[in-house]
């Protein structure tokens, strides 16, 4: 099934100049970048995006990290792209991620893990609507 997903290259990925390599990995899987922009995300946007984590111990550190620099935000499309991108991205913990995955190659730890990808059709629709208001 043709789907869309939201992908964010996080500040550490941008600062380490990994965006081109990551985008190349995405395109090499046959996925299409439908929309792309670079911006520093506001704490307001991030508090909405990470609402599910607001009661967790790591939440303040997560907001600090994600607002620390520019991110690259993309809408990526393809057949079963949500599941495919989750596999390409790898486990949240880079130490547990497959070596060929983005986090396995480039992630440092659970917080500085390079990339975000929507985990379901519902979350992709919500996240795309948050960051690309005209693209729901």
C-alpha cells in the first residue's frame, strides 16, 4: 500500500553533516522525498510532537536536544514506507540496531540517535499535519 511518513533528521545528524548520506539511504530503498525543509523546531512544536513522552524522565532532555539546532523534516512516500523506514532507521538504541540501519551506522545513544520516523499510519498523519500544515 502506498503510504506517507514523517522523517526528521535530528540536530546531531545535521551537525555531523550526515543528512546527504541518510537521504541517499532512503532514496536507495526506492522511497520518494515528497517534501523537505530545514528548520529549528520550537519547544511548542516539540511538546505537541512528543506529547506521549511528557511524563517520562527523559522528556526535558529530549526537548532541549531537539531544539538545540536545525532539523531536516521530510515527508517520504512509498509502498509500505512506514514499516520499511522503521526497519531502515533501526532500534531506538543504536547499540541494539542492525549495523546496516541508519542508527546502527550513525547513532550515538538512545537520545542522540540521529533520526525520527512515524511508527503508524495514524501518527504519520498527525505528524505530517503538525510540520506540514497543508499536507495532511
